[in-house]
C-alpha cells in the first residue's frame, strides 16, 4: 500500500497538469451507444453514421468488455460472435468524421453467468468474498443461493493478479479499436441493496478476498473480517473507538484500490495511447458513491485521473438538474450524463425539453441507436442540440450562469440542535424521527449523532449530519484556568454578560484541546460537516446597541504580540500599555488579533480534512457589515471574513434579524452582499426564537423564504427548542416545503 501511495504522490503533478490543460468549455461530446450488431451489416455503420451526424451527435460508443465477454476479436478471452468484423465498421465511422468510444466493465460483470465462456467462470479464484468470508464463487456453483446476479458478480480490487490481468485486456482492446474515448464502467464495489436485504444500509459487505485481507492486515495489524460486523468476538477484543477507526481505515484502503487501478490506467494511456481520453461511469450520488460503493469519483476528477465522469440518469434528465445542483462547479464541468431514449422517444416534445436540460454539460451518452432510424426523432434531437448549443455558448460568454447553489433542490435546510429525545421527536423510533424531519422539509441537522441507530436512520433518509464546535467560550474554563479570562483595556478581567463567558483566544491548552476535540468528532461521528463557533475575540453582539470593549490585554497576549510584531508597549501597568497600543499601534494590534484567529481556523481546517477530507468545514460569523459599529467586526471581534472565506468551505452569518431590529428582508440583502464581497458559499443561520419580543409569523416566513433565495446555499434554523416552545413547526413546514427537497 505504501508503495502505491508513493507512486500516487509522484504522479500528482502530472495529473494536475493534465486536468488544468483540458478546456472546460470544449465542444460537447454527444455519443450514441451502439452494439456491434448495429454496425456489422454492409450498410449498418454507414447508415448509422449518417443518422448520427444528422441528429447533431458526435460519435458512437461501443462495448468492448461487457457482461463477461469481449465484443471484439480477442486473443485473451472468449469473444462474442457479433464482434467479428467490427474493425471495418469502426473505420467507416471514422471516415464519416465521428468519434469512437469503447466501454469496458471492470470489476462487476453480469450477463449469462451460466456460460462457460463468462469471465467469472474462467477466473472464479479472483471473485470477492463477503464479510463472513463467503466467496462469490458459491453463486457460480449454486446461482439460486442469492440475488447477486442482479448486479453481476464482483472481482475483488484487492487481488493484484486481477488488476494486472485486466490491464492486459484493456491494452488489447485499445490497441484493436484505437478509440478517442475509453469508458470504464463498474469501477466500484457492489450496491448492497442488490446483494441481500440483510445488509444494513450504508455498509459495504464485499471486498474481503483473502488476498485483500492479508494486505490490509500487513499494514494495519488486524484482519478486517474481525471488525466488519458487530459480532461478540469483535466487541470482546477491540474497543469501540478502535472498531470505528479500523472500519474507516478499511473503507479507505478499499477505496484506494479503485483509485490505484485508475492511476495505472492513466499511466498506460499516457505512455501507449496518448490520444485516448479516459471517462468513468459513476454512481450519481457522490456521497453514496464514496461511502458505500467506495468510488471517490469527485477526487478522480479533482486529481486529474479522469477527464469525465458519466452519471446515469435512467429517466432522461428527470433528476439531472437536481443532481447538478448538488455538485460544486469544478465537478459539474466534468460531468456527463447517460440516458435512454425510451420511453420518451414516443413523446418528441417531452424528449426535446429534457434533452435541453443537458445544456452546458460537456458530454452525453444516449442509449437506443436503433431509434435514430426515425426521421422525426432525429429532427427532435437536432433541434434540442441547437438549443443546448446556444445555451452552452451563452454560458461560455458569461451571459447566463450554469446551475449553481441557488438551484432550489441543492439548498441545505438544516435544523440546529436536533434532539431526537425531545419534542416533537420524543417517543419516535430513529426512522420515524428521520421521516418527521423530512416531512417538515429538513435535509440536514446539527446534532442527532448520539446513537448509531439515529446516525444510520439519518443516513438512510439522506439527511446530512453537521456539528458545531464552540471554541473561545465557557465559564468552566475560567474555573479551570483563571488566566483564560480575558483582560479589557482598563486592565480588569472581562465579566460574564448574561450567559456569555468569553475565553482568551491565546489560551494554549484550550486551543489544543479544541483542535483535538474537533478531529475526534469528525473522525468518530462520520460527519458531513463541522462548524466553528465563538471563533472570535470577546464581544456579545446579539444586541441592537452592543457593549463594545477592546480585548485581550492579558500578560500572555501582550507577550505574544511583542514576540510576533517586535512592538513593545510602553506603560507601567496593563491599562497604560493597552492605551499606548491603541493610541500608537492600533492597526498592527488588530491585525495581529485577526491573524491569531485565522491561524486557529487554518489549523482546525487542516486537522478536520486530515480526519475526513470530504467533511465540510464551516464557521459561524457575526453578521455586521465592515463599517458597522465603527468597524467593530475587525476592531473588536477580530473576524476577518475574507480570511475566513479563504480557509473554510462555507460561511454561516448569524442573521438574527428580529433581535437586531432588522426587517426580514435584511436576510436576503446580507447574504447577497457577503456572497458578492467574499466569493464564498453562504449558508445563513436564521433566528426562530422570540427575542426581544415575539416574531410576527409573516416576518419569520419572509426571512426563511429570503434565506433560500440565490445566491444562498440554504438555511439553518435556530433551533429545535425554540420552534417547539413557540409552536412554529407548521410555519416552518410551509416555508421549507415550498422549495423542492434534496
């Protein structure tokens, strides 16, 4: 494993250079999937080529290795009879100016599993085993034993011999066809639901081939079958934290096997087939793909391993706009879609409208080559591509925007401080609580990670789990370390204001404690996101006229300031030193404080990403404008929002409009201003509590609606306790369900 990682690192610059060299807005690729039998007749390829050109498509995608057999004359594995003569058909397609792509299934092969010529019959020793140690070879001996054949049989990526063998097959297929594109399908682990109803949702029960287990055990000291399931022998020998850590390591190991295979493929293409580009078929939900199918296709795009990922949409763009809205722009620019022409071929108007949904995407694969024999369908497709091309040109020129975070179905709608044991969820099972959240319109929560059953229920319901980490706050820290209580410019310790007890941000033990807690939280709770809270110097900002005082002038801060800047404050005591700083070096002082906060943010992001690269890191920030309260955002709180935006994935301004005496429309205005100024994703948190007096229902409804308006990434509602105590659930449901759910 370590040698594979070393090779990946060494090739990193090459992949990045490749990725950056490919023009994002190149002419779209539009391929039609055809079988060899569609092309083999004397006129088949020529007729099909003419129909494809007339429809505005740009090429043909043909199977090379599908359903366990070769679809070309192979010398290495059995070939289907209809593969003979395919070379001439390919030449005719190229002579007509069309691109040629070939598709190969990699690890999962379906088809006629009873055929002696099927790959699984030729090399059953490479088939994977499940988490009980049972080999899929058993399904060949007794196919009626299970439903695995629904997805196909699975060759284990952890078997080095299979990976080497497949590279040889791939090289032969590419040498024979010399394609413009090679498309690799089934570069993933099986979808559990196709295997057995006994497999828990969110688990990957395959990949336990003896060779894979041996390799993992050599690197980690434990056979993965020991911790794969909650069995008594495991719990009696391994601590719960060990089991969690080892399961994460096992998933990462299996995930890396797929990535390594693609890196080897990329290296072969660069070396032997430099004109052939690489695409991979991905599972549409990127979170499910990574966590369950162990297919980290977003990273494959970002690391430049593949030029495109093809996401199947069996309803011909019915869910594709929603899917695009879930993806950040760098991924959308590399995503193709594959879809069947049927049944929409019988409804040309619907077909034209749905093909138009592909506008701006770099590639499309359409299934149903025989449909192109119809003149009416060719004209419909041609018209749809003309519309798509004009829209694509407008995107390139910047006159319209591609689908972005403002897409309603991409919006996060989160409930803060979700407590499944409190009303209105008290007494419900985890699945019922998740369903109730969905019924209100929520697709994310802060909290609810206390039990494995609740975490699993939320995952099944596709409700993301976030958590917040309060940093520089808490009276208990004063008790533990009196020096952690901040010092104001008058030389006195800052007092508690209501419930708010700030802590000096240079307190070293607290900084390290919070960083360790964040890392552990991300690693053990498998969170989708973690937010930093109270990440500022002391200020209680939740008032219309807040009490503002300069801090912190404790001995530790003064010493750190001098060490960092070389500025030595004059004065006999703390108060006089503070006054000297504010009179002579105010901006240097304030920049040092802001940088002190940003250093913590940077380290928090680094540790969170080290624990889980896919976990979002956000920050709750004060909603003041830069000049508000005489620049108090920087002057008092030391929050440099531009610096925050360059470090975290998303910013959450605390838009407590009613408490601050703002109209509800201020929510939309502030989100738009921050997005414009910072160029960062914005996910506001909106007040639902009745302070300083009850919020008029119409005002709250307006605030929620405006929080969901572009360019917002959604809304966080604060909080379950307040919604319950003020009976606002009906209003929230009406507001959130007015936009499509994730």
